[in-house]
C-alpha cells in the first residue's frame, strides 16, 4: 500500500508544556494557519537538522516566518 512502510507516521512522543509555553506555540501555529501537532513536528525536525549540521536540508518543509 505504501512505497516505504517506515514512512508511515505512527510513532508518538509526549511533550509536557506549561500553560505559557503551550499558549505561545499554539498562537504561532494559529497565526500561520496550521494545526499545532504538524507545526511542532516541523519545529522538531528543523532543530534536529540544525543540531546535525544540515542547515540546507531539502526534505524539511519551510516554516513561514
């Protein structure tokens, strides 16, 4: 069914945020017209690319400023 079954997103990670952190992230996602979970996924993958030194990664979606 899928070309690469490992690309199916079925791994979950729980992140606990305080009310202020949640409000900031939800506000940014709402401002950009995105859902919170995909927005946080983009942020996490972008930060992972930075940590790995791959700042020019083509596979990551851009986050509108």
